[in-house]
């Protein structure tokens, strides 16, 4: 299988001690692309270093994670907009909203999201959306701004069928990760009713490792476990899942000039 991981923080410090070894394992697992979401200004150099070292595999995005939207968010956005104007990135991400960690910043999270959606529209880039405990609120914002040009992924989708239908009606994809393999993950009640043309695969490494590695450090090398589970739920082979989700990812992300 040739698989694409549409969301992995392979630049995370959790890989600093053995990143080269992990990259070799990823290649052996058949992963041909890893799209790296940015988090904040501090992660940019680490992410671009991974691109410089493993450029045939690791492809960067640019954006401000909602959990890192603080009072100085406009200064961070200024730096990120400058990067977007200097060179190519695959997407604006990881952006969105989060009501799990800090509800007090929700208003400025929404402001930061809207600014970054405007960048995506201006530059014709997809967006990669984080929406932990805030999926309905995030869908509402995308519905408000969808002019037929917005496109992207609702990363780490764990919602219900109605939410999935709202997202796909907007022309967005669902990012399916390790939660699909969890006994009480809930995606068994959603994915059989959503066509594979609406799905991409992801790990969110180093977080949310799939069964049988749940609770351990996640890696894109575990993506085949997710493909197998999605195949089981859709009654198709993991190989077919790999082919279709690969095509979905490549049609969404622009290839960067190398």
C-alpha cells in the first residue's frame, strides 16, 4: 500500500531522539507523503528543518493552532502571513477552534480563524481545521464563509453523522485517524454512511495512536492500521482505501515546487 498521512507533527520534540529511525520505519510502512501542520511561531523552524532533511516525504503547512491563540495572536499571524508570502505551503493549517482546553479565548480564536480563512481564499489554499469540542461552532463559521472556494479537511473527525453530512455538503473532507480503531470511538456509526470520496487518512502523530498501539507514541508508520479499520467499516480492502484516500489527498493539496 502507498498511503498519505494528511496530518502528523513529525517535527515534534517527541521524535528528537530517534527521528531518522522513525522516518525509515515510515518509509518501510509504505507512507509516501506526510503533511505537517504548523502550531505556532516557535514550531516553524522545526517543521521546515524536517522538510529540508526529508523533503521527498515531509510537506509543510502554515497556520496558528487555536490552542496557541493568545493575546499576542496578531503578532504571530503577522509572522505566518509573511511566510505565506515568501514561499509555498501545502495548506493553511492547523487552524480552527478549541473549547476543550481554554474556553476564555474562544472569541479571539474565532477572529484568528477568520483571518486565516481569508488567507486561504486569497492564495487558493486548502485549510486544515482543528475543532476539539467545537465542531458545530467550526462548521457554522465555515458555512458562513463558504463562497464556493473554501476547501480543506476537518482534522481528527470524531463527530456524528449529521455533522459529517454538514461537512461534506460544504465540500470538505473528513480526516480519519486512530479514533476509528477505538472500541467506543463512534466512527462505526458514521463512516459506513459517508462515501470514501469524502475521506482522507491521518495519524496526528505523536498523538492518538491507533489500536494496537493506543496510549503509546504515535507515528505515521501506524497509518496502515487506520486504513485496515476504515476498510472493514466500508467493506472494501485496505488497498482500496489507500488508493482512494491517496487520490483525495493529492487532489486537495497542491504539490510544492521542489
